[in-house]
């Protein structure tokens, strides 16, 4: 019965129409799109949801203009260390956080506008051998970093103007933490996934490591994207970039797993598998917002799933001008930011 | 999910684990 319940159901005739192209922005000076995100930006008393695009050597801020067009507001040049990712900071305005490095993150910086001296600036937040970073509520950044001997899990609080206010340390697990997610429904809880496939839970207020729970050997390199607590259970949305195909659950890209934090026992709630014809290696990278997941598949297409239904609900085939390279959800609305390697970003209403 | 699969469930799991865990 369980196997039957967990068998993924795919909609017949995946529809591209459920994604409607709203607008397109093209950075003519960029040729190496690395990441895309959205940020609230206020200028001259007008607060707007802007788009941030990153290539290896610069990060650009785009504001909406009339008729679904976008205008570049500013470009920060970041120097010799390449940008690896944009780190969204929830509930902030006029702050963009980026991670820079070569193979791993070596530096975290803030990009901002200073009204004091009417300048766009950048400031250093942290350096080190950083494995994972996440922006969490109340303008905080949590990160895991390693020295030869030990791992550190730190929180940095930022002021409204982007200054680092104070720091806090969380008790590190033995294994390297590769991803974090805040727990919706429990104010001070944070979870992380580790290099040996465990889920760890912290108390953000006290820094305590509360529990370590195993995800299962069938899903190596699981990454947590989202977590929420309901009815005494901890539900975690995991992605499985390297999961193997199995008869019972197909080729799962994302899973919702229910953990009982008291006993560390778990059960799979829903599998979201690759659409038909996309077997084998799965996806390059993806993003989760609420119950929606999006990922770039190795075929160059973008797939969108409803995680609660376990269904792939939309498929964007590779664009004739080039394969998709990035898939991100905007912070508001049901808007998908789909990026191509040449720096073109398409905004789709979902 | 039933209690038999996952063991006894507590709505206050976060507070209880925080009280049990080393400071």
C-alpha cells in the first residue's frame, strides 16, 4: 500500500502554457550568467521588486519599467574572485548578498546603496572555507565553514544599512553541513543537511544542536530546501541530484519527508520525479518556494513540480537560442526567473 | 503517518528537545 501511495503520478501532456512569458531582460555586457534573484529596492520613496543578475565578475540591479521592460540601475564590479551565487536575504530592502570563490565559497559580501554619501557600495561580511550559506529572517546570515580541525556554524546579524552587528555560534555536528533551511512554524528552529546524509536541528536562540536524523543511503548528497513543522512532525523538502532510479519511486528529484524529531524516525510523504523522457542524470540545479519546485534538467529543459501533489506541472523545453542554465523563484508572486548562459533572463508567470 | 511508524509524536518537540539537549 505504501509503495502504491508513493508511486509518482505525472500529468498527461505537460503544459508549457502553465508558464507564461511576462518579460525578458538581456544584459548585453554579460556573457557568463551565474545566478539570478529578486530583491526589494527603495529609491526616491518608491519600493519595487527588482531583479538581480550575477555573472562571474559583476552583479547588476534591474528595476521594472513600463510595458514589462527592465532598466539596469547599477552594476557592482566585484574584482578578481568570481561570484558563485546570490544569497537571498528575506524581508530586507536595498541589500544584496553574494558568495564569491573558486571551487568553494571563500568570501561573502553585501552589495548596497548608502544614502549617507549617495554611493553604491560593497562590504565584506565573512571570509573562510565556507561550505553553505543561507539568509534567514531578521536580517541574519547563517553559514558553515571548515578549518583543518573543525567546523564552525555561525550567524551574523546585519543592520538595515548592511553593517555586521553581532555574531552567534551554533554547535557544529561532526559532519560538514552542506545546506540550511529555516523551520516554518517554529520560530527559533533551523535544520541542515550534512555530507553523510543526516538532517540536523538547531535551536537558533541557544545555539544547541538538538537532533541528528538520518535521511537514508538511497539518496546521497541530499540538500534541504524547505522545512516546516505541523502536528508534531518536521516536514523537510529535500532534493536529490544524484538519486538512483527505483521501481517504487521512479527518478525522484525532490522528496517531502516527515520526521518525528522526538524519535528520529522518518517516512517519505511525496516523491516528485523527473518527467517522462528525462531519465538518467537528473538536474543541474533547482529552487523551491512554498509547494513549488523548479529545476534545470541535464537536457537543458526546466521542469516545475507541485511538491504536495508529487506532479510535474510544467516543462520549459530548451530555448532555440540556448539551453536554460538557471531556475529561481521570485520572492513574491508565482514568478519563475529562467536564466540562459548568455545572461538573458526570462520572467514567467506560473 | 501513524504513531506506529514514527513513534510517539509531541506537539512540543522543539521545547522538549531544547530541554534535553546539552547547553
